[in-house]
C-alpha cells in the first residue's frame, strides 16, 4: 500500500471517528436538549430558597467512645437563607416563593466552612433527591445552574451569600444578553 493511500485512509478514518463522536449515542439526548427540558430561567419565575449545612457527626457507643462511624446531619441555615433572599429580592428578576410547591425552581444553598454552592433545581427534582434522600450528584445533574463562591479567607455568611448571588446574577444576565 502506498504512503499516499495510507494517508487518505487515515484521514477518512479520523473524519469518520470525529463525525460519530459528535452524534449522541442511541437513547441519549444532547446536553442542550436536556438543558431545555430542565427549564430555562426566565424573568418573573419564582424561586424557593433553602439553605443548609451538611456535616458528618461521629457515632459513639453507650460508654461515649467513638465507634469510627459517622452519620450525616443536616441543619437548615436561616441566616444564609435570609441573606440570599434579600439579594435576590433586590435584583427583582425572580419572585421569591414562600413555599416550595409554589415555586418554579428551588435555589438550594449548600454551605461549608468557607464556601457556598447554589443549585437552581426544578421542584420535582428537589423533592426526589433532597427531601427523602440526599443525593448531591443527582441534584447537580438535575440543576439548571450551579454557582459557587469561595473559598474565602474571611468567610462570613454575608460575604459568601453576596458573592453567590452576584455570580448567579452575572450568569443569568449574561445568558439574557447572549439570546
């Protein structure tokens, strides 16, 4: 086989692989289609805000000795919820719902020691993956948007929530400008 023929075959093979790789596999949807199904964020929609902290708490035996096992402990953080709510209300792009069933999306705010994460999740996915069983991967997969602020050296709830909503706002306003 000549070098020229091998070169053409290699080029044809590379082209075929590139074309096949750009097509979704059978039964899979393109990411853009999945994003549209989740729902696009639009002005005037309602958000319900939930802020929480997740910690691993050591389990002790009856004598008070550590067993080496841990359990998950969830605690709502009303201070962070209030601060995020205040910033979103000042923005006036979304309405803040008083209960989750009245909301188009749930803005799930996850705090740790020095950073914060916000997920914009359709209400159904929130019910399925947060209330009954905590599945952060499923929540992130179902999210219409994910926003992270931090880590900060001086991580106060006010600074974290301000930066989270700022990132959220810039992303949503940037999408509007590009449409």
